C-alpha cells in the first residue's frame, strides 16, 4: 500500500532524506533524547512537565488571596511582576503566545495590578486602560469575568447571567440538567450556583476599584454579549434562553424564593461528594477556586479542615522562583507519563529497564476503579479508565486512557496478570464510551446537545464534550494496535464519523491540540492502524490528507500552525514551525509515504538539526488547547516526547 499511495514529488527545496551515512546521526539523536527523557523522570516512575497558560490565572489568584485574607505582599508582588512581564506593546494581555490582546485577560490583569498597588496613572496602567476601551470594555467581557467582578463588589448582579442553584432540581428528563453540560463546565458551574444563590461580596479596597472602566449609567444594565435577537429573527434557542435568563433574574429579586435554600443544600452535597477521591474539585483551576469561594460563602473559614484541604490542593499549582510566581491550570502527570513511556517504547527501550518497571507500576496504581460522573450516561459499564491528573477519580478521560493502553501494550511486568487485567478493564471502559455518532468525546458519552451553547453563561465556548476527530482517532489507533480491524462494527462507525468530519481541504480539526496538523496526524495514524486504508474511500481521504500536509510543510522541512487558525480556518497549517507540530506532521506523513520520501526526510532533518545540547528541543508557541477560542496551553514536554516518538517511528519504518 505504501508505494500505491505514494504522492507527488515534494518541493525541491526541502532538505533531502537522511541517507544511510546519516543513520549514526539519527541513532545518536534518539539516544540523546532517550537519555534526557529518563533524566527528568520522577523517582516514582512518572513524568510531569509544566503546564503553562495565560495570565488570567495569576490575575484571578491575586483576587483569590484577597478573598482568603492572605494577601501576603511578597507573594502578590511576585504574581504582579509575572503579569507585568506578559503585557503587550499595545497595553493588553493575550491568551496565547503571539496572540492579540484579549479583553478578559486584559481587564483581569488591570484589576489584579490595581489590587497589587500599581498606580492607575503608571504608564503601563494607562496603556492597559486604553487597550480595554479599544477592545470594547466591560460590555465585551464574558460571564465568568463578570461573576468575579460581582463577587468583588465592582458591578451589580444585574450584569451577570443567572446561574441559579435551582439547576440542581432539574431531572435527567429535562435536557438542561447539569449532566448535559461538559464535565468541566459542571464542576465550574455548580459552585457558582451556590455563590449566585448566596451572593457574597468580598469588596476590594477603594484604590482597586475600576469605576473608570464601568459603562455609562444608561448602558450599565445591558450585557453586550446577551442582547436579544435582531428584529424579525423570531423565536430560536438564543432568544429563548435570553428570555429565560431575564425571568430567572426577576425571580432572583423576589423576597421569597421557595426552594432556594434546599437547592443550595443540594449543590453543597454534590460539592462535598465530589471532594472525595480527588485532589480538589475536578482537579482543575477554575472549579477548585470556585469551590473554595463557595465554602467560604457557606460559612467555612479558610482554617476549617475542609476548606484548608482544598486550599492546600490548590496551592500545588503554584510555581515560584526568585522574582515571579505563576500558576498552572492543573497538573498533567498521567498524560505526560503515558506519552513519554510510549515514546520510550517506540525508541526500543527495554521493558526490563528499572525506570520502565517503575512507570508500569505507577500507571497501574493510578487506574480508576471507582465510579464517576460518566456513569450517568453510561451506567452499564465497569470502571477502568485513567484521569489526566494525579487523583481525579470522578473524571477519567478517554484520551488519557487510550494513550496509557498503547504505552502498556507489549510490555512485561513482574505481576503480569495484574497488567493484563488492567489493560482489559481499560479497553472495556474506553470502548463503552463510544457516542451514538460513532466518535468519542473526552469525559462523557453523548454530551452533544448543541442548543445549550446558547445559554448566556455558555460564552466560555466549552459547554459540551461531543465527539472530536482527535479523541476518536486516538481510540481507533489504540484499538488497531490491539488487533482490531476496519471490519469491526464499532470501528466502521468510527471511520464513518471521521470521514464525515474531514475538512474539504483534506485536514481534520484538532480539538485538544493545535490544530489541523494535530487532528490530521492523529486521524491518519488511526486509519492506518486498523487497516482502513485498504478501502477506496478511506484511501482517497488519506491521500487528500497527506496532500494537505505536504502543501503546508514549510521550506525548512518543519510544520507549524498558529492558534489563530481556531478563529480563522483559512490559516490552517500556517504559523512558525515548532518541534511538536513537526513531529505530528512527520507521523502523519509516515502513514502513507515511504521513509525515503523527500517530505519525510525534510521533517527528519528539521528535528535533527534543531535538537539542543540537552537532547531536547526548544519551543515557544503554545501547541495545546483547553477551550478553543478561549483558553490555550503550553505543555512543556510536548517539545520533547513527540519529536522522540516521531524520530523513533521513522527509524522503525526505515
């Protein structure tokens, strides 16, 4: 098939393939990369790279310390210094490296710096204020930003969309119930329902008020992103939810609200239940911060054992150095470990290696064998997945589970029956999470009610967790490596979903990685793994995908794509070249092209020439995705284990 699917000749200016005389160089590069990866392994067997995000985390953290009454001047000054260093020339702050100023990040940074004591007349603050106004001001901020401003006493609750605790009363039969929201939205929103019901206020000092940014009195009650539909638009989901929001806010102003305390009680019980078997609510930044705010609003002091435990878990996200303090949105040990381990296996590291044995043991110990929210829509399946973080038992995810299973395949362990049982449980759980459309989402099954995106507080662009090409591809690739073929009914449905999702240009969207290069590489590997390329329709789709990859490969042989492609698909596959994206591109090319193809050789040479003295690669852009168009991530180990994976795969095929 490889020769049959060989494509047109690559551009002549690409570097030539690695020749036999370059084999020693390839082996040496892989050996250095393996050595580096082993050197950063934790003694317990796992890997954990820094997970970097935008400055909204540091900005919110300054307000959080104010709420806790722990406004330590030294720590706040370090947080403020980190924020100042990320300010752009136009006075704003962005949400990804190289991106434009963004209104929520900029307004939060401005408030945080005022809380930290920066004078509003300082040059950087004047520039920030000007930028906020140019970006549309407070009227253009999202719901969660306004919620925090209301908690700080800076705006009235009439400017915040209703998030009533009575949501907890809605049964499964009602399609707006909490389990129709994505798992992360559920964990973020339920503490907010408590806060909305109680409406606590932790007013900032007078010097930190932002009256200069408030809209005029005439427009103060309006919310720019929540305006009703245009005349003649008629009743649709957007207008329906706006009418419902107005009704709920009218109800909220009633002196008597039957069931309000009972609703807060139900939300509180949900919160307490989900503190068990987790290192903080959902083990993610916004949910954990909101839960701590909710506990304090409920009367639990920061010194109460329940609150203190959540505060301690949250503090683990801090990274402090001599001059700055920054926050991670969560910790990624299972994800980093699975990919690092998989890359070592591709590089032919012996399963008997002591470090490998430690990794297997650590992964087996972190398999989740208890229940979780996923059971609401998948009640008949037994547990067996893995989460992203150290302990987040309510929320195993499909993507992590697939990568862990691929890493554990073809390994040996001192307790082989236990390893076999873990793989079987993991496979069964992962397969059971398939959606009705044939694809897989991340945390829940059939979490795809698109009309919920029109709820006013859904403007964080992450209300749902539907099937995505990249997660579906990971599952299919995993199943293919375990011997499943395209003739299996579940695989046929998955392939059908993937073919429907292919972009006319030949690429696939990347929900969790940037972006079309990530998605396309994953789908190509999946289709090849199950032998689907033997079918004419799939063969044609793969050829178009590789044609697209070759069309966006850059002169230096590398691949790069800016996060801007999420906002403007015409930019797909365009951006500064990076090591991680080049690795993805190379892995995609290798599903069809022979190792001696010039396009393949160009990517290999790119990675060989840019390996640094440590045996790793340097990379500045963010290539990970949290919520498309809203929140992005930089996985600091992506620049290492993905190039190692790609070079090792190339060596195997060659």
